[in-house]
């Protein structure tokens, strides 16, 4: 019989699970891990290999090819039929392989985003991977994070949980710890004393005991019936598909016209049909969608190497075209390694503090003298700061261990620096109620008992605390705080009072306990990354919850802002709530720093910037950043951020670093460039084939290629090399150019002209060679072999042209893309061997060609490089651009 935990009182749940509120011992955890395995929450099923394979055939072009195979078979051309079937299957396998790889790497990326949780084990609070949870573990829940397993709640504080995934109900459920009736039949949504894996904590805190992990959780039981919603296709992919459709129609019309001409010239209906199929295959860029998927997935892999994880594929391209980045300050531009540097006491005394980072090493100095005595004010200050604190900092054999909010950790470090374990201050008061820090409140507070008195203390942003102090004190304290902020410190204030009850609303005349100035060092790479973004034509703005003066100091040293007028504050924005985005945009479009901003105002800012035409990437980490992240064109969550922020984002930056966002922009631009190269390649070679055939048909000459040869050219030899273009290493010059206009067509002047010029040249050379050989009375089969080889060679050379749209190919090292070089070599090897393989050479009507002929073909084919080099040179000088 399975235990029904919501029916039991909390202590019985503990008993059943053989656990205590202090958590399991290490040995017990090990034993249970052995018994229950990893807590892997089953994921909804993704695409299957077979599914992907069969989908490859859902394509009009393939239908035509299948028809061609059937017609060949029924008219006795068995080898042709087999060949076409082979081509179809070869293509399907290639496509499946590419898509499957893309799918897998997307999955692998998802797995890189680890879900962490806080547990209590052996009396200590630890941060662990959620996968290591076992039944009986005591888990601490916090707003913004995923519930890592099914749990019975033991304690709650304003806990509300969003359970839509399980119950379909999108309104968060307010949880409690009361025992419930109703047994198994009680609906999940009504089990208020339970929380379930894969749901998200929207608000508050809670503690629960794990009742089920992995497949035994509620989500595990229904995982099979959950399907990933078919992810929406990237806009670029949709554009490409509609583009392919348009081209297909044009090609069909051209084919029909050529067919009619051919018919009147006396070609048999069957031959015409086959030729039309082959011409269709050459001119329709059917490889485009696959090439696109491949290029984007290579882009995501490259981004992952630079700590940027792409959750939604369109973001690869989107990041490259963003025109504005709205960045968080703390943790993104700075290290979020808060260290207390200054202490200001209410009696006017001030201290300096030494030491940096997440450790307790350092000293507190009073006028250069090390402080060892803890006087009254200092004692009160430290008790308040340790009790209103959720951080953890302790020394183990392995060194300093920390977890939780960096500000809170910094306060704990301060305790060590005065020579005491934080526990010492913790034990000075008996905790009654903790009001945890949430960024919309900008403070944390605590009610506690000390010597039979009920006391209250709060720590938080100066303005918030100031309001609670007696009016006559405010000005003087504010002056000190402003000075500290202008010196670049992040300033927090602490205040407290004796109270009668634990109601926070009727608290006024608090007594100041102290001011504190912290330093959060800049990320060393940030300045240069901001610089790089500026060069790339991207506006960088800072949106922070911190004080305007502190924010300006940091913005200045990063080169984001220069003067106080660049800063707007949340207070200035309040009152603009109802204002249309366009109007707000007028007010704030020149601001660089937004300080003391509330999370909802952040969303407003994003909307306003969008209204000015910006394509905007926004960073965030907190639960309440989610609306802004969703509003942004590209939401960027921090690896250290909450699960909620991650889910609202299309990109996750694993090292929380602004420089990685800049790297992502660069990779996004590289990827887009590579896409253009592939499109250029596919369309120009298609155009060349179509043109050369049209020309001979119109001139009533024998055809230079037979149908199967065209299929071979397009789907085998060319297919091998064009995808290799997406491996091209990026050209760093992309970061010296302004961003592409969002939504701008790929087919700009340069693209169109290049396609036409190169298509004409290839078609011209092939036609000339064919014409010449016919005049010289060459054997038709041999002449055809030569023309096909010429075509393969020209495509081999032309793919080199496609490596850059403006740069000479002699300036691009081969080392930028060995895959491409290998692809070209492979295409040659495959093609040359085809002439020697029995049956295949018969089907393709290829004969071995002599080395001498091959050597003669080389310069003829190389003409395409010559022409395109001249074209690029002309284009560069016309654009007045230096060679990039
Ligand atoms: P940022 O945008 O720099 O990340 P936050 O929203 O984290 O800013 O913090 C805003 C303000 O809230 C800080 O300037 C500070 O005054 C206050 N604050 C931050 N962390 C804490 C904490 N753990 N306890 C109390 N107050 C805090
Ligand atoms: Mg913060």
C-alpha cells in the first residue's frame, strides 16, 4: 500500500520516511541513493529517430522523385529506378542524421542547465543538484525555483506555487501545512500541504520533506502522456520555406515552358518528364531548410562553447541582429562578490574592513587599529544582520563554503572578520519570523526574542530603511549614505526596534543600527565587452535595483554612461504606468542607466525601447524578471538565476558574464553570415544548371546532362560540400559593423547580384565547353562526362568564392574551415570513383577521364574564381570600403 502523505500530520510523515527535521545523515543519503537512484524527473518525449526519418519524405520534390522512380521501373529502366531510389534514401538518411544531431545537441544543451536545490542534511544546509535528492530529504523552497521532487510541506511562509503543468490551473496555489482528508481521490490541485516536482514556486519560502522522486513523482506518472509542444519554427526558417515555395513555382513554370519547347523539338514525353524532374531538382533549393537547421545548430554548439546556451533556436539569429542590450548590473557586469568595506555606526563611528570575496578572512579596522572588542552598537548591528539573513558561509577542511545571496554572505563574512562564528550572533536571539529578501521589497527583516523582549530588525536599501526612521534623523543619515554611494559603494542600512507584535505595517520610529558600504568588483572582461558592443553598433544600457549614484559610478567605469543626466530612476518612472510605450520611449530613449528600478518597471522600459524600433536583448535572474524577459525580443537568463527566469528566456548565459552575451552576439552574426553563404551557393549553382539547360533546349542542341546526372550533381556531389559552409569560422570584422536591420531580407543587392553574375559565368563556361566539343565532333557520351566533371569542378571552386561575400578568397586561410576542404576533396573522390564503379558508371553514363583532360578542365573551372574576385574587388571599391 502506498502511503498517502497529505492525510498524515507532519510528524507522522517524518516517521514514515524515517527522517528528522534536521535532515538525513550522509550514510543514510548514500544508502537511499543506492536504493532509489537519481532523481531524474522524466522529461516529455521528444522526437523519435523514426519519426524524423519518415518526415524527410513529406516533401513535394520527393513525391516527384518517387514518381520518377516508379515510371523508370515500369518502363524497364531498372537501374535508373534503383539509382533514383538510392538518391531518395541517401537524402533521407542525410537529412535524418542532420536533424537528429541537431535534436540531440539541443537536448544535451538542456541537460547542461542543472537544477539546484537547497537541502538540510545532518543539520547543515547544503546546495546540491536536484538529481541527488532522495525520499526523506528536507528541502528548502524559495521563490523563482522549481520544486525538485514531490514533497509534504513542513513549514510555509507566503508560499504559493504554480502547478499548471499538473493541474491545468494557471493561478498559483497558496500552500499550507494542514493535514487533509480525502485520500487518493483528493485532486492534486487540492492537496494544499503538498508540492509536486516540476511545478514552480511563485512566492515565499517553504520547507518540505521529499516523499517521492524521479518516476514515482506525479509528473513521472504522467510523463508519457506529456508531449513537448511542437516548437514553433524560427521566423527565418519560415521565411526560407515560403521562399523555397516561391522558387519552386517559378521553376515549375520554367520547366513547363522548356517541356513544351522540347516536345515540339521531338523529345519523347518520358524523356521530357525526366528532364523536368532533374531540372526541378537542380533549381529548387530543397537543401535550404536542412542547411538552415544545420547552420543554426552549429551556431548553438559554438555558442555553448562560449557559455551561451540557446533554448530557442531563433535566438541564434536574433542575438546577432540585436541593436540594444539591457543588462543587469549585479552579477552580470560585476562579479557579485560582495565584500563589506565600510561600516558607519549611529554614534558617528566608522570602520574600514579588509578582505575580499566569499570568505571570512580579513579584519575590521578603527582608524587603522584592528578591532577585537565588540562594543554595544557593533553587537546589535551584527545580531540584526545575521538574523535577517538567509546566506551561508562556513569554513570546512576543503576551504570556505558559501551559498545563498551574496549580500547575505558578505554580512556573515563580517562576523568572521571580527573573530566570531556567525552562529554566535544567531544564538543571541530566538527567531520568531523571517521576512526574506525579495527584490521588489528591497529589504529583509526579522522578528526575534532576546531577554524576553520582542525585537524587530530590518536590512535593505537606504531609502526603504530611511522612511522608517524618525524624520529629524533622515537627512543626516541620507547625506552619509549618498556620499558612500557616490564613492561607488553599494549601501545598505540596518535599523531595529522593540515591538509588541509581529506586524510589520505599524512600525515607524526605528532606530538606525548602521550603514554598510560594500564593493562588488567589476568583471574584468566587462569593459572591453561593452566597448565591443558599441563598435558593433549596439546600445548597452544598465537596469538595476541599486542606488543611482552607485550605478552611475559603475556605469562610468564601464563606459556605459558619462553624466548624471544619463541616469533615470524608478521614482522618476513611477506615474508613467499607464503611459503608452511610445510616449514613455520619448522620455527615456537617451537614458543609459536605470536605477532603483522595480521589476515591473523593467518590463515597461523594455516595451518603450521596443517602441523606438530597437531589437532588444534583456538580461535577468530573479523570479520577477520573468515579465521583462518575456517582453524582450531575446530574454537572457543568468546561469545562477532562478528557474523561472530561465524558463522565460531564450538564452541562458552559464557564467553570468556580460562578456558572454557579447560573444553570443558575435556567434549570432557568424551564423547569419554562414547562412547567407549557403543560400548564395545553392541558388547560384541551381541558377547555373537551369540556365545552361534552358540555353541548349532553346537552341535545339543535344542536352549537356542527362537527368540522372543532374540528380547526382545536386544531391550527391554538391550536397556533400554545401553544408560544409556552415562550419566556416566567423570573420571578426562582423563586430565592426552595425547590426542588420531586424526583419531585413537576406536578398539584398549584393546577394542578388552575386547570384546572377556567378550563375551566368558557370552556365556560360559549361555551355561554351559543350558547344565547342560538339563542334569538334567529340563522342557525345565522353563530352558529357567532361561537362559533368566541369560542373563538379566549378561547384568545387565556387564554394570557395562563397566563403566570403566581399573578401578575397586568398585572404581566408584554409584553416578556417577544414570541413569544407575535406568536403571538396570528398566530392571529387566520389565523383571520379563513380566513373569506375560498374553499374553506377552505366547508370550515370560516366567514363573515366584522362588526367590530361582533368588538368585542362582545372583552369576552365577556375575562371569562376577569377570573375568573382574581380567582382568582389569592384564591389569593395564601389562601396568605398577598405578590404575587410
Ligand atoms: P541589482 O539590480 O544590482 O541586482 P538588487 O535588486 O539585487 O539590485 O538589489 C537592490 C537593492 O536591494 C540593493 O541596492 C540593496 O539595497 C537591497 N538588497 C540587495 N540584497 C539584499 C539582501 N540580501 N538583504 C537586504 N537588502 C538587499
Ligand atoms: Mg540582484
